[in-house]
C-alpha cells in the first residue's frame, strides 16, 4: 500500500494577522490545502491520503474538503501531534491500527502548504522507494551557504555544489520509520525535527529525488503573493 500524509499542523504565525492557519487561506479560487490534496488524489498509485491537522481544526478541514472535492473516499482526516515527527507518527499509527503494515508499505509525507508539487516528483518518490528505506526531495542550493557557529562571525563557507535545499515529499518505508523513531531518546525526539535526518544519523541511506524551484512552501504573505502569481500565470497559459 502507498499512502500520502498531508501535514497541516501549522498555525501560520508568520502569515501575520489571519483568522485561520495558512493552509486554509485562499490561493486563487480555493484553499491552499485543496491544491495540495488534488495533486495526490489524482495519482493512481496512492491508495489513501491522510490529512493531519490540529484537533480544533478537524471539523473545519472536513467541511473544506467536502466543499471542494467531489470524491473524498480516499481521504481521512486525523488529529496531529505536538511536533512534526509526532504528527507523522500519528498517521503511521492510524495506518497500523486500521490496515496493518506490511514490509513494503510506504508513506509520502508532504507539507500542506506546498501546493505546486507535481506528478513527476510524486512518481519519482514512489519509484525511488524501491531502492531505499527513505527518500528526500531536494533542489540545488541557489545561494552561497555561510556557516556561523556563534552568530557573530563566519565559521566557514562550504562549497555550494555539495549543498541542497530540502523540500517535500519525504517518503519512508512505514515499518522502518516507526522502528527508528521508537529507538530515539526523548532528547533526540526534541532535536531531530526532520524525519530524514533521523535516518541519516542512524547510518541508513536516504535516496534523493530532484524537486522543482517552484515547489515552494507558503509560509509568509510574500510567499502567498508569489503563489498567486504562479496560479494566475497557469490560468492564462
């Protein structure tokens, strides 16, 4: 089985004065999260799409989904956790309880506010999971990376060609993800906020898939303006 997990736990604090989390703000003529959901729903390889949201927004999420998506049979809305990784694990636990988990079951985790993910990226993640227990979506770093250990002076300037920017989806064999997360200490769970990083630090190979520069994460009002410009351009193309 192949699952998609749409992570919609953000509160949207960087969006400024909004009355709802950023994933529910309008992008063009529908909420950001709907654009994202549609990309995973149209992929025939994905068996079920989990939407993970804070408890207080669960009913609101269901209402929005029912308003904008005709066929919701592949969608389930689940309560999120206190951290990003706990939110991911809530989805995995739901799958384990509801369907059981086989060795080859995989899950694609994706930010609800990355609405421009495309079918090529999704399919590349699925294909790459035939080789690895975890896969990350990345793009080459566009700018020089500067390291400063004290925030006052430059410690080093690494070679940019060796560095990439992380995007999503991040994909995992569900059994392996649950196993490595279970082995973390409480302190490690607080520090290791990126699921792929957990695999790297445990000495497990994480495959990479090439993302797209336009697969942006909408976290600020500026990002939303850029996203609306992309939508407008697509409409008129």
